[in-house]
C-alpha cells in the first residue's frame, strides 16, 4: 500500500506537469506557425514606425488603430525565470512569449487596418504593461502588449 501511495503522490502530479508542459509547447509552436502564415499574407501591407509620409503620398483619410494582446506566463517559465533571477542574466524563457505577443499585436493592428480599407499604418508604436497575479500586486501573472498607429487611406489618382 505504501508504494501505491508514493506512486500516486509523486507520479500523478509529475504526469500532470509533463502533460501540461507538452501541451503548452505544442500550443506555442502552433501559434508561431499561425503568426508566420498571417505575416506572409500581410507582407505587402506597409507598416512603419516613421512619423512622416513619403513625399508622393496624399492622404484621403486616417484613423488611430489600436489592438492589444494579453499573455499569461506559464508555471514552467515562472520557475525558470525565478531561478534565473537568483543567478542573473537573460531570462530566455520569456523571450518567445514576448516575441509571440509583439508579433500578434502588430498583426492585429495591420489586419484591422486592411479590413477597414486602409492602405498603410505609420507611426506604429508598442507599449507593454505587467499584470500582477495576486491581490498584493506582487509577481507577474501576464503581460499586455498594445500596438497602435495611424492607419492611412491614400488619395486615388
């Protein structure tokens, strides 16, 4: 009976953690694949951080476009980041998460602008904010990435 209890007390939580890790990795890979496909479709849609227009552009209409993405930090990345905080250095476990969030936010802005009939997005900016995961405001439960810019409709000649 003692071996069975030990197996249940250690084996079951360990199995759940492994399944959660594998599921999270699969979902992250699938999201990156979706982002790459959408970026390929939007490749010809002009998006720039420049505040000024090319000299030959005449604007018929403009509108502020803003979209955000909220991403939760998973348990495994928090544990690794906590260990890294003790040692110091880059927290590489967060980098794919933030890359995915940034790219998703920019895609949402450009896709929205294109769907609304605009021709480009200029002055694209990104803002981030930390979301606390407890009532005390300590720790990080996730991050929000806000992408915003000016969508332009060029004058037809």
